[in-house]
C-alpha cells in the first residue's frame, strides 16, 4: 500500500526542519509496512478552490515549520481544510503556531488573531515570544533549541496513549510559543490541551472531534531515534483514511 502525504510549507533545503520530514515519514512507513510518498505544497498554492483540490489528492497533511510563510493565507487555508474536512493532520513548530491562529480565527471568532512574529496591530496575539530561553545557547540560536526534557503528556489524550504515558525529550528550534492568556480560552472552545513543558507552557494540542489532528511546538521529525511514535501514529491514521476512501467509507 502507498499513501501520499502533502507537506504544507515553503521548502528550503538548508533547513533541517524541512529535510528531515520525508525520512521521518519513510521510517514510520517501514515500521508499518506502508510505502509513504511525500510532496511539498508551497503555501501560495493552497489558496482558493484550486488549493482545496490539490490537498484533496493526499491522504494526510503535515504543516511544516519555518514561519513566516510566503503566504499566510495559504497556510491558514491548508490547516482549515484539514480541520474542516477531517483529513489526518500533524503540525510541527510553525505549523503548530498557525494551527492555533487558524482555530482562534475560524472557531473562536477572533478574526484578527495572529502571531507576534508578523508584527501586526492585532488585539489577539495568540503566539508570543518565548519567555524562558534554554541556557547555554550558541549565538544566533532560537530561544528554544535542541532536545528539551520533561514534556508531560496530558492523561486521556491521544498523545498520552502514543507515548505510553511517559514524559518525553523532544527537539525544538523556535522563538515563539503560545500566549498563556489564551490557553484556557482554547480549551473552552473545544481544543484538547495535550502536552506541557516544565514551566507549564502548552506544547501540543489535539482536536478530539477529528480522526487525527495533532499539533506540537516541538519537531518529532528531528528526533535522533526513528521512527518517532507521533509520526508513526500519523502515518497509521493516513493509511486508515486512504483505505476508507478507497472503500467509499470516507469523504474525499
């Protein structure tokens, strides 16, 4: 069986956060006995009806890091497509951040929700600069960089099950995180808060109404040990979705 994963983002061969996605998917596919093909979908291509038709040809969608994107509208449209149409979805780092922006805008009704990275005059900045930087960073590195330990999965979540309840050490490469002022509002709007850092900061969320919608500030594709359990779970969900679509049991 072969499944196709669309990677939402603007590929840069110099970014390890990008070049590790395809191998991570292939490692997971081999563990499951599934062939995985991946294709990058540039954010400008995700706008409008043509963008929806493009994404509909894939069995799962991965919102990649490296914001700001060439087209913010395109990235938000891609994430909305996955959420609204119930496509298997994973978002990492920037993909996690923009998934929160999309949810704030289109589910919570905060039409101007944005990330501080974009420098707008929005009254709802749901993504803000990292408050607690990791120590001993190299000059020029992001505030959160390298493997960070002590990530705790919330009991009752999909991630808690995927990790077997264990705390995790995960790779980070980012300068922005969730604005703590909005965390309770996200939960009240139906989001499942799924993972926490040592300072109580939100590291991941899920959408319980969707077949597989998981977004993380960390980057499982960069983990030294592969296949990564989250990527494996995502590929498994995409394979199940592909089978259901082939059998006419899922909407295409």
